[in-house]
C-alpha cells in the first residue's frame, strides 16, 4: 500500500512544472538582453547598408539617358590634352556620361589593378572622365571604337552605351568564336564587325603563338539587329584600325584583305576592287574623303639613313572605283613613327591623324611568319602598335601640305591608343583640356565609406556583448547567496 502510494505521488509530482529560481530568472533575462543587443546591432548594420549607403554620392545608378554629343555641348571641340584617369574614378556603369568627345587607352596607368582592358572616356563639353572595362586588352581606335556621335563604344564581344551605362553583347558572326568591331558608320546605325577563329601555331623559334585562322566580315544593323555577311577575308591581314571604313553616307563599306581593297554596298554587292602595293593599307576609319569621291591609303616606307626609327608614312588618295591615284596636294610625310592612322578630316581639308611614337631604343617592328625571312610592317606579331616598341605617347595632329598642327597630346606619356568622335573632328575646334584629379577616385572612396560604416557597426556589436557580460557578472557577485 505504501509503495503504491509513493509511486502515485511521484507520478503526480513529475507532471508539475519545476520551480525556476531567482538566479535562473536573472540569467534568462541577461540572455534575452544580449540577444536583443545582437538583434539591434544586426538591424543597425542593415540600416547602414540599406538606408544610409544608397544616399552616399554615386551609390545609385543614374541609368537615364544623358544626351547626345550635340546636346552635351553646343560648341563641340576636342580637348588638347588628356591625362591618366583617376584610379577608382567613376565607371560608366555607375555614373553614365552621355556623349564622349574621345576615348583613349594605355597599359601603365595603375599597377593594381592593371589598366590593360580599361578604356578611359572623356565627356563632350565638360571633359569629365569615366572608365569602363573590357574583357580584352584593347587599344582605342583599333579594337575599341567610338561611334560618330560619341554615344556608343564597341569593344570585342561588347557594346557599351555611354548614355545609360548598359552593355550589350555583339552578335556572333558565321559561327566564329569571337566578334571584333572594325568600323562605325557616321550616323552610328551600322557597325562593321569581323568574326574570328584561331589556334596556337608553333613558330620557327619554337614559340607557340595564337594565330588567326579564319575571319568573316559582316555589317550589323543596330536598330533591326540584322546581320549581313560580306565576305571571308585573309585572316593574316586583319589589322584592326586599318581594316575597314564606311563611306560618309553609310551606303558603302571599303575593306582590305591581303593586298586587295574592295568597296561593297552595305547589302553585300561588290562595287569595285583593286590591288594596292606592299606595305599599304586603308588609312583608317577616316579613309573616305568627306565628299565620298576619294579613298585614302597609307604607305609605310622602310628607310631612311640617319633616322632614329627608320620608317616613314605617307597618305595618298585614290579613286574608290579604280584605285587610280587622284591629283591632290600631297600631305607631309611623317618620319620616325611606329604607325599612322587617319581619324577623319578637319573643315579646312586637313587630315586628322593619330601618330604612334616609338620607344627611344626601339627597332622597326619585325615578325617572321613568312618563309622568305624577316619583314617589317603591319604584320608584326600582336599588332603594329604593340607596347614592346611603342612609347605611351600617341598624339593627334592635323596634316596639311605644308606641315602639321598639334591637336591632342597626352600628359606623362599616358595615351597609347585614341579614338575621337566624328562630330568632334568635323567641328575643327580644340580647347584647353581639363585633366582628372590625382589620388583615389570617388567610386573607391564611396566603397571605403560603406566599409567603414559596416566596420563601425560590427565594432559596436562586438563591444556591446562584453559590456553586457561584465554587467551581468558584477550583478551576480553582488547578489546574496540564498540558503535552504
């Protein structure tokens, strides 16, 4: 009887809620306070990151259209100098620029991150600087091309809208691996592109060099997204910057394959073709004369005794229908240059050209894919303007029959490649360029501010927890111990 009664009492007691001591209640309250402090810290971090950070300058993406070149500046003109873009300066994606007067590239702006693949953009009218990155080591004017109105930049596989900061992918051409831009139409409605395939080929000296094996030229209509394949061209003579040029009205495209220059209608019909001498190329994107009646070629002359860099360059005009030379006033021959590229024409008829200067101790660029020995000229490995022999000092001048006038120079030898909007060239005007400031740029400073705010919040949380623990321990020591 007694054992049964004891067992029943135990079962009844087991169902009764246990008594929570005063010390247990205090400990539970402390734990709740610490959880509340942590929750408050998390909320603080979220507030700083979500509410405060977006109000920092430049955090929000200003993606609305900014305007065309004409809207950006009623008096279009070219800055007469350009300098190193600020490390951490605003990107086009973060702060759209609107129309640009020019773009330029180099390879030695910053050591970390490297500037190869970074394109500097200078706004029309204000000389504000922006930058954007390409996945390729591009050279402005060769495989990074500014549209005639300054609104778009085409780079390998990519089209960047400077008004919105948005990027678009270039279309695939004929099943080729990569798509490179080669020329804009004056109105920016068409882009000539080339699809490229390649593989690594072992050279005579044992080196393995990536060599193009196929090239397909096409025209892309931006409004309709229509692709018109023009022709397969000689992959060995794809010289970016000297490959193709649209006529002023955009109806015809001149291109070069090997030693053959051809003029085709945008629809693909061949209008004419003719053979040019060795060491002669289309002069550049400005190869057509403003009236469309002449086509400009550039010839490299390998000479001359006494020259520090024995190569001279001469522009000459030919009839686009026959290739016959036109009777014009010859332009001044340019000595001691790695390369010469025609950008366009000033209102007074001067040829606006980019001049690539050699390093002081450089020899004439050489390559050796031909069996008859070394040659000099456009076919140099990695491109004729490769940095191994080209100084980071590319300037822009206007050539006349009597001489030249300098239009654009780089400060600190920071311009390797350059491209200028056609509308700016056509204005014929220059102005004193505004250089970017030194030091870390505003975009990186913004990131540092955000990181600092988050760090402060984390330190506050880390500091609150030990303080809460110290307070709890002190209260525990002061509390009298209860005896039974």
